C-alpha cells in the first residue's frame, strides 16, 4: 500500500503503527520520526515561516480573508505516486492541508485513493483516530496496542499527581497576538493535575489580552506556540514585550513559567501527547518526580526567570 500523509500527526501515527515503509508522500512539516524527512514532500506552505509570530498571524488572516488556501499541493508528484490512501485533517485550516486543498489534486488522479480525514478535539479522539488509520491500513491489532499503551501512559501520569496540590495553569498557544490553547490541551492540564484557568476542553484556541491572563493569576504559565520547536519558542518569547503586571503573577514570582517544545509534544494530536502530558506535569508541579517525565525532558522545556 502507498500512503500519503498531509499532516505531521498522521505521519507520526503511521510510523508508530509500523507503516513507515508504506508512507510515500508527506507534508513539509513532517519531521518525526527522522525517517519521515526522507519522504517525498507533497505539501508546501505559502506562509513565510521565517517571519515573526505577528507577521505569520497577519499573513494567515490575509489569505483567509481572500478565501485562499495556505497550502499548495504538488499535483505532479501526487500523480506519480498514485497513492492507495491519503490521510488529511479537517480540524484547522491554518495548521495543515484539508480535504478542500485536495479537491483539484484528486481530480487529476486516474484512480481515486481512500481519503481518511482526522478531526480530533480530545485525547479520546486521538485514540479514535489512531484506530481509524489502523483500520484503513489493515492493522487494527497494532492500533489497539498503540492506543492501549497511550492510555496506560496517561493513566500513569494521573496516578503520580493524584495527591498533589492542583496549580492554576495558563497555556499560551500563540504570543503575538496572544492565544490560549484549546482542544486537547486543557484536558492534558487537568489530567496532569492542574486547573486550566483560561482554556476550554474540546474547544478551539482563542484570542485573549494580557489583562485577562494577569487577572487569572495562574500559578504556572506554559508557553507553547503552535508548531514551534523549543528553540524557536524561546526566541519568540525573548523578543516579546512583557506587560505591566507580569512580575506580579504567582507563576512568575514562583519561577513556574516554562517554554516547551510544542511542535513535538502539544501541537500534534498523536502518540507523543502522552509523554507531553508527563512533561506538562513536571513543568507545572514543583518537585514532581523526574522519573515520570520523558528521558529527554531537560531538552524539551526551559524555565524562565522572573526578570529577563
């Protein structure tokens, strides 16, 4: 079977199911596992990603206002592959290509492939999507084993924080303008032993102002710009003008402001959300046992001092 994945989380799911050798085409952002970077790139973004967060936001709004897609599909490469299955998403038209982006491309194919569309809003939906991909690819048992391990890992984190005080947490998914993380992230906060003071479980991210964040008085702030690596998020935060009242927030006074590798462990609804939840628990709880965090945790988040 030849499979084309148009979003990073689907690529991660396919490789986790042992289907990496059947993945023939990917998007420009499919970089995990490392083997994914050797696959043919079918999707490219029309956004200049070297730009600042504010510039990216402006470009996205301009494309959407004109009714234009943020992504381009390479028709010739897709036709050359002749995929049996294409995995795409219909959750966010900003984060990855959608079924609409495929319309013209599919019209050029002699044989129509099976199109699997993912639309997760919660951790349970992520498990359901893994099973959907597994069923479509004929590996139901591997999908069940993967979801079972996913759920077991999450339950392990929940047990580890069950008796800890629940801190008030604010998760910021974009910095300029400011957005609060949504969908599965508030659920991750809750199950990691925190209280998300701004996000709404199962709902999209939404824009806020600094006054709202400051008024919420979070005990911990997690900086997780969507699609950003740790280094890119650190750079963006370093250049961010901080608001008046920043140093007065409990999170800042107590040294619980962290920047995380959002691209790998929070933005993509796939298997790595489980170690992401362990990472989150370690970030928001003072003295949380390090053994419950991913082995590479030290390289996945950075604590920010009260004064930059």
